[in-house]
C-alpha cells in the first residue's frame, strides 16, 4: 500500500453534532441541528479540515440566530394573534461522504430549512480535500491543462437539461442557457465514483420544486482518474 493509499484508508471521519432551540414565551419556535464531519485524529496536517467544519457549524448557528429566529418569532406572534396553529421552524445541516480514493476525499454538506409553507429551502456545498496536504482541491485539478473544462461542463449541463425537458422529467426557466453561464461556480462540485458532480443553487436554473440541479461529468470526459493521484 502506498503512502497516499494509506492516508486515505486511515483517515477516519466522525460526526460532530450540535443542537440549539430558540423559544418565545417558553414555546419552541426554531430548532437547529448540525451534524458535520471531523477527523478522528488531531494531527497538524488535518487541523485545517477540522477547523473548516467547526467554522461552518458556528456560521450555521449564527445564521439561525440572526436570520431565522426573527422570522420564526414574527410567524409565532402572528399565529398567536390569529389563533392559528403555532409554527416551529426547523433547520438541519448534515453531511455525507461522496468519494474517497487515493489521497482525495469529497464531502457534501446540505442545509434544509422548513421555515415557510411550500417547498423546503435547500443549500448544498461540496468540499474535496487533498488528504496529503490537508488543503482543498480545486475542480481544475481533475482536467488537463488548457482543456477548456468550464466550457465542457456547461455543455454537459445544457445537454442534460435538454434531455430532461424533452422527456418531461424536469422544467427549467426559459432563459436557462443564460443562467447556466451566470450562476456557474467552480466551487460547487464534489467527486463521485462515476465522475465529478457539479451543481447550481436552488432556484437559479429552475423553479423551487425542481430542487438543486446536479449534473455529472463522467471521468471518461475528463481524461483524468483521481484513483491514481
């Protein structure tokens, strides 16, 4: 086993859990829970990964306190005044590991908010780590130099959108082609065994009911294999 293979195999991820409840008049109005990854070992190389997700957890609870709590309290007061059922908002931040091979590891974190009637709000983040250095790996690492990889990814997304609309599987905004270019962000990606998955924020390409648009660039299209890096 090479050192890179050993690093990936021995890198153990443990869940870091935290929960908080806000109330008004003693009645719960907002529950927030975060389950994020943390390395089992506390060596210097993986300290960056541990610190990254600790900061993400803190930012999540600050967001709940500053943004969601006032909204929840307004809804609670309005319900009391109108003798309506009392609401309790929910926000959950969780993670899943999507890929690990060689020295690469990818994780997804997703935020789900049930803070209003209708479709829950979802936000997705993708993080790909180089376990040898402890630093994030950019999407460009998985394509040859000067390969116009951004153009390739946009073409893959456009082809998939056309296929979905033709088969009636999904409905996108009429100007989705312009939105593809506008909202593409090379940070919004994660690795899978099949290839690199890249995504767009909810409501940028399609109505909220369609969720988060996710597209796959197969490894065969990248001329690159992370299994050997």
